[in-house]
């Protein structure tokens, strides 16, 4: 069974309690449940992880490439706007990477308008709430030729 990595960056462990007016009331456990259910529809397994540490995200992106993961859904959180290291890891990764953000980063502070991930990702999604993860997985499945199981 092909595996998708769903990687989450800093502060995403606080979903449901951190700025619910921006991020909603869903928790990271809700995101994981949604990701697994969506991937399962396409016969895909999910490696779901979260870290507040930049190096861990870089290590996991490299691990996904080493293990021939089918793809990566990446919400790098604030590192999206600051991390050349994550940019370089995504650029070097062989699996397609889909950048996802819960909020519409372009409707927020100007500091969030620049993404170091977007130029090296296959696609980017923002503003769909946690449903963005499901949309990213559906898009990734299409990119790799996985079809929904009935």
C-alpha cells in the first residue's frame, strides 16, 4: 500500500484552542481522522506527524523521499514564511508535495503572504479549513493515478 506523509508544523498541536476564529474548533486529531479517511478511499496509507521543530520537519520530508512515499501533504505552519531549510528539503524531495494551510494566509498579516514552500511544491491550498487536507489528498491521489475505491 502506498503511503502519504501528512506533516504539520509549529503550533498545529494547539488546533481547537488556538485562535478558533482563525483556525476553527477542529483539533489535530480531527485533521488526522479526516486525512486517514480520505486516503483510505484511494487505498493509501498515511504517516501523520506534527512537530514544533524545523529540523524534524526537514528530517521527515527527507524520510518520505528515502522511503519512496507516494506524496507529502505539508502544513509547515509559520515555517512556511521563514524556512529556507524546508524549502530546500521540499525542492530535493522526489514525491510530490502539496502545501496546505487552514486559513487564507493572503487575507491575514502581510508577513504571511510569502511562502518559501509554494515555489517548490506541486500545488498549494489555503483557506478551506481542515477540509484543505482532504482536498490536498484527493489532488495528490489524482497526481499519482490512485482512484477512489467503491
